[in-house]
C-alpha cells in the first residue's frame, strides 16, 4: 500500500515537472518569435579599452595631515621640482640684482684736504718781539703778531718805550721789512718817577706776501737827549718768520 502511494507521488511529481518544462519552452519560444531579427547585421562595436578613459584618483585628505604621495611618487617629485625651480629663480634674480649692482659705477669719496692754515683768514701764523739797546735806560720794544689776510700775511706791530722820567712829543716812526715799509707818528710821552715804566708809542700793521721772511727794522726819530746823552734815533731790529 505504501509502495503504491509512493509510486503515485513520484508519478505526479514527474507530470508536474514535465508540464513546467513544456510551458517554459512554449513561453520562451513565443518570446523569441516576437523579436524579429534586423535586416542588416549590426556592426560589432569597438571594444572600449579600460585604459582609454583615465579614471581620476581621488585621494581623501584629512584636516591637519598632508595627503599621501601618489603611487608613482609624482606628487613628491613635483613639489621638489617646484621648490628647486623657485630656488633657481630666486638665485637667478639675486645674481641679476648683484650683476645690476656691480654694473653701476660706484661713487668714490674724494679725499678731504686739510685746509692750509695760511689760507684761512685770521689764522695766526707767527709772533715775536725784539728791542733796541741804547745803553741809557731808555729803549724801544717791538712786538709783532702775523695773521693771514686776503692771501697775504698781515703783521700787526706795536712799539712801547721803556724808560724812567721822559717827556717827548710825537715823533716819526718808520718800519721796513724785506723791501716793504710803512711809517706812523709816535705818541707823545710824559712820565716822571724813579721807576722804569712802559708806554705805548705806536701801533700799526704791514701787509706782505705769505712766503716773506727776513729782518724787520723799526726806527723812532727821537732827536733829543736822554740823561745828557744825544740820541738822534732809537733803532730796534729783529727777525720775522725766520
């Protein structure tokens, strides 16, 4: 009994499977028949090579981190090349700037010349003094001081009389120096006493070339007596600029 049931069950299953196969074949056949083939054969399409279309590689970046280098290391190499290019450009610019600076003529400072003291107006260039020797207690003292003046030497000359008691009116005083001369009228002097005194007789100046040097002679035309001694003139001489 059980065997009969099992046989019937297998038979039914077999019928069902066959029915589904037939139905599937029919269905497929109808679908295939519905699609009509085109009159002209379709030309085979060219195969698209995967390498023809570059696929960009998107490298995610993270805040605070630099993106990793690409597979071939081009990113790192490109940065290095750019840096090197910038350095070369900077170096070239510096070289050009240096060349430009070197090409400019440099201004040379002119040496500062020290002024010749003899060419500065009012510069002292010498001084001195000398005296007469009458032997009677009355003598003429001459002091001189020279300064530059209009490219010449101006010699300021002052004469004083050292004496005891003396009374004399104004007399002529002549000054000669290396071919140059001048004359003035001396002051009157009236002094008394037992001590020697100094009184100014004259003050004048004489202009001579800067390179002049020699002996100066000052002559006071006294034309009188002093302590019972006849003195026609009092002469004082001395070197100037020598």
